[in-house]
């Protein structure tokens, strides 16, 4: 077992596909093997009941089964209506979108050309040993993150390059994707080697006809033998688009982690910063957060490396480098503490460690710190959309709207279209804006959301010739896919707590 959960833990859990309702947007947080899942709370249960009731009412009128209706844009609109009914008017959605045939599809068509650059995506290598991801995707898919999933067909291939391409480019409005990865002390457990990411980038971009559809990370591993030699190779041979590292060291096999590091370690890290700047590679992405109390208790020795107290000094000392903090350092993931984030913000107006990240520019006088959304958006949208709005407000207030970038952590969370729709529709309530000094997020294609979805990352990565994407081979493939009636397969992964009395929904 390579993740946080032991075999005994897993025996107490149930595949979500055996228990969960296939909603267009999740009605429960599903855990990977990194943390214990949180039970579906009462509010999530009410949202699920509302979605079912609307689908049962509307689907027959449109000549559809409930399942098929929930696979449509109208079904997704119904899900956001249900969220608003429970949590308040957080999402811009009309009842006409859910009830009127073609209304939701017409709205979607007006936004289909929006420039969306996802700087946080994953898939697994062909010889991976990380087989828990297969069952994980089955579970979350059946939980409703991705309602059109044919769960019985899911294999490790669902987590490979071909399905990643389908989910990113055919099943969502994503225009450009950056392939990331994660290292391990055991070379067999790297998600992808740096060469594999390089090869995938070349394959897709060549097949696209020369457009720059895919970017790739160079994973760096400070302290591991030969790590600076690999950095040099990433620069000179692989020409990576940016670098990414994990300060806890081995995030996949935390029990093996021997090389945690700090961003402000002058002896270890500053020669690295100097080298990449000389090479014109001034973007450093760093995984932070996702470290609830449950994980802290098991791996306390890595806690000093998981937060953001090392970001400010590094950013101040290296103003030419853009430091992108992945997941915006959100700590309270999953059942190990998801509710803590809600309680913490309600009590103090702060959330570990995202508020700390947002305060770095003012405390250190820097403008080179950015927040990637990743799991902070995916998870809080499901757990408590009000918290999601609060965290978006916190990041924009502290970092600036032009320093928050779009990343989804797909394919772990499946095709990112539901997340794209959630941000397009999300607004910070006016009362919350007044109380905390948050600015509104604005329209789906307004300036704030355009910056987050892609404008900032396009500037950061010097992305030009966007117009070429409208006519390249990927655009043609997507048009042909849609003409054939292609269906989005929003696959994802996870576990829920075993409950023999829980109803299994199959229709």
C-alpha cells in the first residue's frame, strides 16, 4: 500500500460507484488513498434529493431517462439550481436552463471558445504500480462527479495518456494543458518521468499540426542524488516549460520520504534558482497544503515542509522568479479535516494555509507569488460552496486576480468541465464581500474569470498565437467528436465510508 490509507482502512470503505448517486456535480467528497473520506453531510444529502426531484420532474417532459437528462447541460444547470436552493445564490443559473430544451446548450455554446489554460493536469505512466487510482476513479465517477461514466469499463487505461487527452480536449472547454507529475523515492512510482512528459508534449503538439496545445513540467527533487544534473538535462535536452517540486519530498509514498526541503534554503535551493534563471526558465511550481490533521498525525516530521512559511523569503530574494503555489496551500482536504476549513473561516475569517499565502505579498512586498486552484476549488465546491467563494475572495484580495491561475488536478478529478462551469457561475455573496472586503468575481467571461482561466498563465508562459487553436487538428477532432454525439466521461476516483444500508442508485 503506497498511500495514506492502510489495507485495514480500505476494508472499512466502499467503492463510491456502489453507493453514490450519479450527479452532474459531486454531492459528496470522495477520498483517494491519501486521506479518510468525510461522510455525506445533511446539506449534501438535501442537494442530492433536490437534483433527483428536478430530474424526475423534467426528464420525462424532454423524453429522457433521469440518467440521460443529468448527462446534459440542462442537467448540470439543475444541479447548480439545487446548490443555490441549499447554500444560497452562489451560482449564476436560471430555471429556464434546466427546463427549456436547448437553453443550457445555447449558453454553453457562447462560452465554448473561452481561452482556458489548465496548468495542473496528470496522467499515469504505462508501467505504473499505482493501481489504487483505478478503483478510485470508478468510485468517484459513480459518485456523480462524472455522470456519464461506464464504470464497469474502467481500467488503468482510464488514467493513461489517451483518456487524458479525451477528457481534457474533447470533453471540456480546455484549450491548453500543462502535464505535471509527482516524484518518489522509488523511481517506479513517479507518475511520469520527465522524458515521458516531454514525449507526450511532442506527440500531442505534432498531431495538432504544430500548435502549442500541451506544455510540460520538469520535476525537480532537491537533495536526491543527481538532482541538479537532472535539472540541467531538463533545461538543455527537454526544454521544459517550467519546474515543479514537492517540499515534503515523496508525496506519493510519504513513509519513504527522505528528502523534504524548504523553498528558502539558501544552500540547497538558491543555486537551483540561479541556474534556471540563467536558462530563461523563471517559473517554479510548488505543491503545498493538502495536509489535514489525519495526515499530520501520521507524518508529523513532514509538517514543517508542508506549509507556506518558506515562500515569502524565497520570493523576496528571487523577484525574477514566478512562484506558483499549487492547491493554493489549502490544508483541510477530505475527511481528515474538510469541515475544519468551514469552521475556521466562520470563526476567524482565515483558513490554513491559504490565508497565509494570500498575505505574503503585503508582508514581504513581493509581486511574484501566485496561487493555483487545483484541489482547493474542486473540493470546497463540493463540501461548502460558501467556503469556496470565501477562498476565491481571499486569494484575489491578497494575491490579486491576476495572480490566481486555473488548474484542476485532472484526470484525478475527471474531465474538468464541471469545475469550469462552477467557476463560470460562481459569485461571492454581497454580504461576504462587504464583511471581508472581497471583490466580486463577475461574469463568466468577465475580466476576473478570464484572467484566472487563462490570461495570466498565457502571459506567464509567453503563450501566443491563440487564434491558431481554432483551426488545428485538435479543434477538428473535437468538432467531429461532437458531431458523432460524443458524450463527456467525467471520470474520477475515491472511496466512501462503508454503509450497508445506503441505497444504491442505478437509474
